[in-house]
C-alpha cells in the first residue's frame, strides 16, 4: 500500500505537469478566445435557463418552444455550407464578432418586442449567428494551436465556457426574482423575465470585447482552413459519412429531450426556478470539470476509446434521469450523465479535424455544424407534440435508442478496425 501511494502521486504530478505545459503553450489569440468563452458561456447559460420560462409566461406552450428551437436549428442547418464560405471571406475574427453581435441583437429584440413573429424571426437570426460562429470556431482553434496542445485547447475552451455557465445558471435562478423586485412584480411574470433577458444581452455584449483584441496570424496556404470545393464530398463519401453520422444520430436524440430539461423538472418534479437554476449550475460545473479532465485521459486511452466509453456509460444514467420517481435520484443522474456524455465532444471534434487536410477543415466544420443542427431542427417540434399528448416518457426513450446507435457507430467505424489483426502476408502459391 505504501509503495502504491508514491507511484500514484508521481503519476498525478506528471499529469498536472503535462497539463500545465499544454496550457502555457496556448497562443495569445487562443487565450482571448477562452476569455470570450467564459463570459459568453455565463451569459448564454442564463439565457437557456430563462428563455423557455419567458415564452411560457406569455401564455404559449411547448409547441411554440419546439418551433422556435426548430427555426434556429433549421436555419443553421440550411446556411451551414454558405456560412463556411462566408467565414473564409470575412476572416475568423470578423466572423466571431458578427456571430456574437447578432445574438446580442436578437436577445434584445425578443426582450423588448415579445410576440410570436418576433420570436420566430429572431430565432432565424440566432440560427444564422450560430452557424457562422460554429463553422468558424474549429478552424480558428486549429489555426491558433499546434498539435501538442490542440486537444487541450478544444477541451479547455468548451470546459471553461460550460463551467462558467455554473455561475450563469446559479445567477439565472435568482435573476427574475431580483428583476421582479426592482419592478414590483412577481418573479415569474413576463416583465421580470424580460428584464432578465436584457441583463443577459449586456453580458453577451461584454463577451465580444476580447475578440476585438485578437491579432490574426498570417498563415501559409498549407496551414489555412479554406472552404473546399463541393467535389470533396464525391471524393471522400465514406470518410465523411463515418465522421458525421454518429454526431447526426446524437443530435437527433438530444433534440428530443435536452431543450426541455428545465420544463421537465418544473412539470414532472414540480421544482421552482431557483432550484432548477442551481441544478443547472452544478450540472454546468460537472460538465466543465469533465471537459477539462478529458484531454489527459484521451492521451492515455485514445480519443475514440474515450468517446465510446464515456458516452456508453452515460446512457443508463439518462434512463435514471428520466424515469426515477425521486427528484434527488434524477438530479444525481443528471450530473453524472451530463459530465460523461459531453466530456468527449471536443476530443472527437479534434479527432475529426485531424482526419482531413488543412484546406478541407472549413468544409468539414460546416458538415459538423449541419449534423449538430439537423436533430435540433426537427426533433424539438416532434418532441413538443409528443409531450403535449403523451408526456416526456416517449421522447426520453427515443433519445436513449438514438444515443445507443450513435455509440455503436463510433465503435464500429473507428475503434473496431483498430482491434482487427493485421492480415498475414500472402505467400507465393497461396490463394
């Protein structure tokens, strides 16, 4: 026992030393992007928590919520390929600024002019902004990192953004109460939620400031991620299918249930806004921790192995989350599932970018954006109808089945081939 402890401590010290070296290697632009991710993550964490409640406070139901999510995601899906080309022409810095600024504008308009038409039109704008930012992020991180620290940068950017949502969700649970108190109205009233959205917009605007300070490097043609010709799809259909299909299945499954988590805990477990906000806050922290510890684990066991193992183990916890009759059990499962399911996302995104040449990364980033948007474009509307008629149970079961299919695809496409024995050399005279 005594011999084991020093060995374990030495291994931990080595892991921490490696992590510190990778963080120290981050490019100044990458550091500014991380600061942007922290502030933006906190702001949008509050938005995701409160916006559904804001819409419901106006007398709408889950049907409209599903339609709004579909509108933004379908827009992002449709424009992903054009946005890939637009991001090349605008440049990475301008694309990130325009995408972030459009989100700020959309939130302000929805807070000041609430109506079904406003919500739909502003969700179109959000879809455009998300698509532009989404197809820009991965090539930007690739261009501002080396192979040594790349996996750490992808995971750290997601981890910090998600971890900062811990603070955002915690504040979000109380923000309507504070805004309602200032206005002399109930915390669950439309004015309280509307004022909260304006605070969110201010935070999202502050998140743009670090982006203005970036100085973009001059890259050689071989280092630059440009939008490749559509002929690339015909050249590599098998590779593209294998890289994108598992993410597509996950997206379809996630869209069935994840956008409605706050509604689920309010209607099924009868929890108030502060409790749901705290739940989401601690969930964001758990997810952020998972994202940050993922790179050294991936270094040790492999990127695809991490994806298959963590996402596979998360599925039983999703079942427990959705069907446990006790809130405490469901909340515990929520934390574990959130950390396990999402910790491998940036690792796989790094893996995807590494499978293609630099000149093709913007194209693949657009396809990844399309895959992530596809499920969220169609699933929420279907799920909203199902929930109104049958409750949350069927939607959760569909999510579980699609997650299982996705994990199988990861294993079959990328892990299983690694385990196949190499064929013996054919000797002369053998068939």
